[in-house]
């Protein structure tokens, strides 16, 4: 039986590496991509950190204020998602040169099944080196590659020697490769599961592989047998090419909790525009919109509504978000976070609803949004702003200066 060959390719410090590539003066310096640190008072999180920044124990999802405290001399940069997506698309096109079986995990990470490609392109190891080389040559970025007979082992392998890692695990050696690694590397072994495994005396993946199956199932349910299979290097899951998104959303945490209705409305408008832009980019329209509302006490409320006519237009999403906001119980508490999520997604070509006799033709609105999308994709989302959003931002800056 022919062995499967799965590649897991993971870009090294992707967002930060792009910033260092685009700005050579940042190379060799600690670069932190994420929210504005506001001199240690920022409330967002780190999206990515260069390897130089990681020496200060800075990592993704770390509160940005902690990152500033650990490395105040770091270069703090905002997220440029359109730029990262552009580079990601080009990298994924490199993957597609070798196989159609590409399963994205994020903008900077994917599984590739090259089992059927070895006759044409040579051994899996050669394919992995070629992809790594082409990414470096064409984009000036480094990637780490793990190659194994299954997805789990390939993913573990790609993470072992970052950056620019390259690890291949031969068929039949999977369990031996895993046995001395800590259990935290097991898929599904989050903090709670790891704590329970430690209580059972398991410290390494090999310990889990050798443990009593009966006790693992008694402790973790059906997930116990799954964990043990992974620990033994067994993973039969296929590489599944990208499936259509089930929902598209955006959210924002305010730098300062607020009850200012103008700020709240302007934020909802910005979120509606972000969601609408992503809907159009994906080629879908949405029938259901969900509003997420979190107050200063971290109490979260959601409200949703559905319509027969799907949309990918920001004004419609915005008006619906205002209606949902009215359904949130009135409270004296300030708002900490707002989010909008569009779901029940229908391909644009299938979602043309019946036109009203009394409504103006949507063609002009579509032409306007198409033009805006093109401009913002090229120059960034802040190059064109609605007047209400700009006015609110200006007011916020003035208030910040006064403090």
C-alpha cells in the first residue's frame, strides 16, 4: 500500500515578517503587530511578533499593554490585513502548483496532500524543499515545513525547528517520533486536558500512547481514545480543500468603555462596512445578522435577525444593526465591545431577490461599492472613510489629547 504524504506548511512570524520585508529598516529589530499600545495603556492584543520580539516573551494574543511593558523599545505596527491577504494568496498559488489538495488553516498555514504528486514532481521531501525555496525566492519570506504520513504528525513536525524548519517523518516511525514530546503538543490537549493528563501521571505523548485506554475513555469520554490514537501517531483524516465559510464577522474592543451613542453608531457603521467588504470579496450575501454587545462588566448579549433578501451592502447591514441595538436592554453600563456576524450565506449569483417597484435600482450602489473595494484593497481601508466615522475618530483623538 502506498503511503500518504502530507505536508504542513507554516509561515514564520507571518505578519511581522511581511512588515520587516516591506521595511528593511525593521529587520533584526523586535516588531510587534497588533493594537496601539498607547504607551502601555492599550487594550487590544498582539497579532504577531517577530522572532526578535519573542526573546522578550511576546507572542500572539498577549495583551498589547504587556507587550509594551516587556519591550517598550519595540516597533509597534498596526495590522495591514489587505497586505497580508495579498501575500497569502500568492503563497497559496505556489502550493497549487504541486497539488489541488490544499486545506487552509489560516492565511499563513495549510495542509497539502502530495501523495498523487510524487510521480510528477519527485519525492515529498523534494516537493517540500521546492515550495520552501520558491516562497523564499518569490516573496522573500521563510516557511517551516513538516512532512509525514498524516496531518497531526506533519503539523507537529513543522513546529519543531522554527524558523525555516524542515522535518520529515518516515512511515512507521510516527509513534517513535512523538513519544518524547510533551503532551501539550497533542491536538485537543488544551490546558484543562493537559492538567488532567498530568494528574494521571502523563508527561509525554509516549505516556499517553502507553496508558490504559479504558481509563482515558473513563476520564475524557470518546476524546480519550482519540487522544491516544494521535499519541500513537494514528490520524486518518483527509486533507480537505477550502469549504465555503459559514459566517463572516468583525468585532472591535473600545480603547475606552463608552456610552456615547455617536461613537457606538459610528463603530457599528465601520463593522458593517468590514463585514460587507468581506462578503463581497467572498462572493456571498447574507440573510442573517447577529449583533454582539459586551458591557464594561464583561456581560455579553447577542441579538439576531433574518430577512428573505440577502445583502452584501454596508448601509443595509448598518440599518439592521441599529435595529438590533434597540433590542439590547437599556443599561447604565458602558459598552466594551461590539461585533457583527453575517450568516446564512448565499452565493451572490444565486441571491438576486425580487426588485421592488418603488425602490431605486441597486446598480449605482453596486458600482460605488465595487469602486470603493478596489481603492481600499490597493491603498488600505482608511484611505476613504464615511464622514460620520471620520468625525467620530477626530473627536476621540481630541479627547485623548486633552487627557
